[in-house]
C-alpha cells in the first residue's frame, strides 16, 4: 500500500527555529530544527501525531490497520504566544517550544548529540485537565553504542533508511495501563513493567501477541502506529516510553474518552468495526489435537447428539493433508469430506478446518508460489524455511495482494467447495520469524507484526466474496484492525497446568482491552499432559474412571473442570488439547455432569451473550471487561486481574487453585451484588469468602441487571425463545436484546430486531419497547 504525502503550502511563522506549515486551519504542520511535526485530527476526541527528520515521512498517511481518514470539521488552529494550538470541543493539543531556545549548548554536547530536536506536545481537555504530555521523541541512527546496529544487516540497498524511533509520555503517579496485546506473565496493570510488543511463540509465559494499543485510567488511549518490534516501559522514572526497532518516523494516535467505551469508539473509528460472528461461534466449539479421521469426528458428533448436549462447532486440526501445503485430505482417513460435511450439517454442526500457510517443496503449489515470488523470503530471494529443525516448508506472503487472492482461491477450491464453514488460520505470527526475512510490504524487521492483519484479511475478504454465511476465522495472533476480519483469537499452545490457568485470566482481560474483543483459551491446555502427577491437595474429582485419558495425572480432571467453568464465560467457548479424548464425557463420571451443567448454561445465556456481541459490533468495546472499565471510581479494582465482568451484568471469578472449595472475591463499590447461584444479596466495596465447591464457579450479578435467559436448544440453528427474563433489583437498569438470522450479513442492511428492556426499580416494573419478544416462562 503506497502512502502518498500531503501537498502543503509553506507559511513563515517565526524566523530561524520554527516554521509553521498549515494546509488548513484544522491541521498543525510545523518544523522544529530539521524535523517536521504534524498534528492531525480524526474526530473531536482523536488526533494523530507524526514526527520525523524526513519531511515526506512525517506527512505520509498512517500505517497498516488504520482505515479512517483525517477530518476538517470541529477543529481550529491558533497561536498562543510561541505555542501552536489545535482545539476541538473534546481536546486541546499544544505543541510547545524548546524549554531554553537559543541558550548555551550543554557541555556534554562535545561528545553526545541528541537523536532529534526537542518537541513537546500536551493533550488536555477543554476544561484544562491534562490527559498526557509527550515530553520528547527519538529518531536515532542504528549504532553500536546502543546495541541497535544489528538491524542494519537486514536492510537492503533499496529499502528506506532504518532508524530506532520512540516517544516519551508522562506517567501520573496513580496512572494504570491496560492492553498492548497478549503477555502471559500473569499481571494485569502494565504499570512498572517492560513489555515487548511482538509476536513471539517462544515467550517464556506463553506466546506474546502485539496489538500496540493501550488504554489508561486517565481518560485516554494511545495507538502506536509502528509494526516493528516495540518495547514499552510503563511508568518507570515517571514516564512511559515506546521504542520501536525500526521506522522512519514516530506516529501515534491519542484518543480521549470520558469512559473506556468512548476510547474504544475511537479505536473502532480508526481500525474498523468488529463484525457479528455467525451465531454458532458464540456457542460451544469442540476440538482436540487431533481428530484423525472422518469416522472419528462423525462418532464425536453423534455422541453429542445422542446425549442431547448443546454444541455448534466441530474443529478438524492439522495433518489432514498428504503433504504440508498440498491442500488435500488424505483419502485413507478422509474418504469423502463432502459427504461428511453434509452429514454433519444435517446434525446442525458447523465445521472448521485448519489451513496452514506453509508449503513444502514437494507439494503441488510450491513451484507456482516460488515462481511468482510469493514466499516470505531471504534477501537473495530464497524462500524462508526453518531448516534444519523445522521441516514444514515455507510461508506464503499474504502481504502481497496477488498472493493473498491466489491463496484464498486455492482454499475455496479445496475446502469451501467440500462444504467446510470456517477456517482455523493457524500460524499467523508467522511461525517463521520475519526478522531476517522480507515481506512484499518491506523488510520483516520493520513490518514484523503485520502478518496477522494481512493473513486473516485474505480469508475474510475471500469469505465475503464467495460464501453466504458470516466469516469465522480462528487465529493465533492479532494486530491493529485484525478484529475487523471476522477473527477470533486464542492464547496459543499453552501448557495444561494450574499456573497457566491462573495466568490466563489477566492475559485475556488485557488482550481484549487491546481492541480485539474475541479471545479464548484452549480449555485444558494444548500441550500433552504428563501421564503422572501428584497434586498438592486431595483431588476434588476422582480420576480413577478416566485413567485411559489422564493416566496418573490425578488432579487433571479437576483442572479440566475448573478450566471448563471459566471457558463458559469467555467470549468464545472452545476446548482443545493433546488428550486421547476431549469430549465432555471423557473425564470421568464425577466431571461429566459438571461439564454438562456449564455447557447448558452457556446456551441458556445465549440471548444475553449474542446481544453483547452486537453491542461490541456497534461500539468496539469488549464485553469481557476488566473491573477497571466499569468501576473506575473504586481504586481497589485497578490491578484485580483474577475477576472480570462478562457484559454489564455478570461478575466472573474463576477458581484457579487446585483442591480449594472457597475463594476470595472482591465486589466493586457503588452497587449491590447477587450471588447467581443462591440469590443472596451482598453490598459492594468488600472482599468476601465465597463457597466454591467443584461444581460452582463464583458468579455474581450486579444490582439493576436484566438477564434474558433462553429456552433449551441443542444448537443455535434451532429457534430459541426467551424462557425467562431475570431482574436483579436494587437499581434502575436497561438492556438491549438483539436478534437476527444468526448466519448472513443481512444485519448490515438493518435486518435485525432490538428489544429495549427497562427496569424501574422504584416502581418494581419491567417494560420493553421495540421488537416484541415472546417469553415462554416467568
């Protein structure tokens, strides 16, 4: 994608150091020494800032993932002495001069020089409240002193110059930070931590994923517009620093918001909406590593239907092919995929299949891709591979639009036409590190993190073109804008341990806080379980009748059950892993009824959950929400990472310790709460000890909540009526109940129904307006 520079007229503002260049009264374009600064509005509460020693780079369009355009309305530019000011009804942006213009140079300048001229920028509300200050920036030539010179070895003669680019932002003493993608080290608040924003499958705590968007409790978010590896040090030395390995400019957006949801509206504006998924994606997704044959997956499907258990999606993982990249299904194991899918569809299943972007030289498409120069490649054009350790071939470069279209056409011909409904786009890092390789869009060192955006886009654009049902793409990695591609994300190939389960909770809260609302875990962990393990405490589930599946890992059925309970309250509800069996009847007679309880509860809550999905589509805000999002006036919630809200009503507190039957739960202040299971009413602003026997996930409902509950169904293909509407008194409340056909894009043209439910607490009355809803129960 070529980014054209703006054509701007030059107007002298001050002799010597500062020259102002204004294309209009709504954009600030300034020169500071040898650098160019541009402040450009995108909404009354959204501005973009670029700084560069290369003028054309400062004036170029935003990077990949940004779809919005700059605006003119509602902003005005002015001078305030030696300050340049851009003002709207929501923000005041001021570019300040150097603190000591024309003063003597410091003595250290004999030996050290700054990487860029000073530029200070303040962001305030019109009322004078400071949101954040940018106190400095850098655009440094790679050098041996800082240990950054290595990137120069990745730059080809035809590539743009490489610089290390960064900016320094103020950090208030009580400021808290959330987002920046996926980091699995187990903490929620980023404050005081250094986070490496990169797709790293081998990160120590579990795979990291870079979505360079951060929200804070001070009424703003920062979208960092750079796809190279970026290190962010949060609130260290009273400042927060972003430093990217490679760039030709500093580019970032500041989004102001009186609420977190307003910030997410700004993110949605910049990067695109989150489409409605097919309704089946909000149900149960059954997977394991791996279903090896057509007969096996049909038997699993029949097992669920014969037991009359609700389920929607079956997933066929990798190694269905005869060769990596062959895009076929081994006829010895999958004799008739088309007929298989017809049979599964008749049983109300949707079928997802894993499709990798890898091709070995012996596969039928390898030569075509190589001839067209469509592989991720080395500087000499050789396709990147993982030899000698990784024998799986080379990755197609879907940042190339021709390669992306070709790739989808091959997927369409070989899978869609056999009846598959959705796709697992595995290995979207890509797994072969692009750091020393090259994409169509440029050096991998500079464009390290963009592959998931392009790769999920190849699927989404193709599915929109060739398939009637809504796109659903399971991906391991995200980036700015990838949420627009019908993608759901998961926390990669995690281990089956209690420690990992515990760390998943804050991991997920931060990931969705980064603007990608659909996230889940491999319930039970992906890696093979140790066949022998002695628990710290007496297991809460007898493992003796699951020995064939769990060996002598005596507490694994308990771990799986606790994980499943938590999974029922993730945006997507998907089990996966390397166990011999992975269905709800696979973990023993004590586990099975508990797993079935939460499976049925997920579908009972489907009217509520599906409505939450619509709310996310409209606003961009996640519906799995850290407590900080909705209870910001309560300082105690700032770093609570083991509880979260699931929509506006439900507070979820997963049990993540082995052998325990109680846990401490903090109930935020400012409201009363109801125990979902007992209806006991509890005042907020306190920590309570909650009974949590093995069949009970601590779950609380906020006073004033309206919770629509659906009738029993075994699939979202069935018509589900509203069985009852539960109201939790103690405050006024409202809820928008949403419904559509659950499958097509007709909702985009207004073919949906919304019923606005309202609870008047003083009158004790529930009323509704809009679409008529039949309630079959009380």
